[in-house]
């Protein structure tokens, strides 16, 4: 049982998602996905969490918390706020 749905078929990836923003307007989320992809985060995609009306941008999915935290910290050095979300 998952707590989000993905808009793409990029693969399930790991249990740790690096979330780089949540947007009410899907167009704003799509813009952030494109920005992340241009920065080299080729697996960036929009995900939807259960019970949320927001379009969340996932920069990547990882098998370990440490790998996800490394990506989140890297994004922060590029002035992009992000956090690690663990799938249920």
C-alpha cells in the first residue's frame, strides 16, 4: 500500500523520496520538474500524496536515507529547498 501516486513510469525506485516543492498548480510543478531535469536530476517527476491536493515534485528516489539526504543537501546548496520523505 503506497501513500502516493506517480505521474510517470520512471520506475518505483527506493523508499526515500527527495521532495523539492509542492504546488497547488500543476504547471508550477511541471516547471520545477523541468528545472531539476536541466540540473541533471533526470528522474525528477510529479508525485501525488494521498489526501493532498498538491502536486509534489520528487527529485529522485533512493534505497537509503543517507543517499536521499545527500541529494537533499546538494539541492540546498543550489538554493532549492527539499526534504526526504520515507514511503509508508
